[in-house]
């Protein structure tokens, strides 16, 4: 795993700009775990990944990734390879497969 050394980066903090629309002084980090994980996956830097992993742990991040409702294909592949997940276990993949595709012409 590329971020296996996250325990050595306990001082890392999440950039507030990732959650710009929320009031971070009253932010419930546990309730909003899926949002935080999705934002870090979409726009995070290495320090943001370290902060996320220290905050939720590896299993917490994996569980949140399974419940994220939308990820683009690039982020989905990155998440699966980085956190050792199967696409079929992701909610976003199941939702994507259930949508009817339109004809491209």
C-alpha cells in the first residue's frame, strides 16, 4: 500500500479547503466520514491521505469507500488498487451498473 507508513505521520492535518462548504468548528468528523474520504480521494494530497488514515484507520477508510455513492472510474480504480478492494464491493460501482445506458450516436 502506498500509504502504509501513515502511522509515522501523526502530525498531518487535513486541508480545510477540501471541505470548504462546511463549518469545521462544528463539523462531526465521524458522521461525515464518507464525505471526508470521498473528498480526499478526489482532491487530496499525500498529507491529506495521512491525516485521513490516522483519523479513521485503514479499516474505517475501506468501509467508507464501500459506501461512497459516486466515484469516477479513475478514482474507483485508484481506490481499489490502493486499499485492496474489489469494484463489485463498492456501492458506486453497483449503482453505475444498475443505470440504464443510452445509445451513443
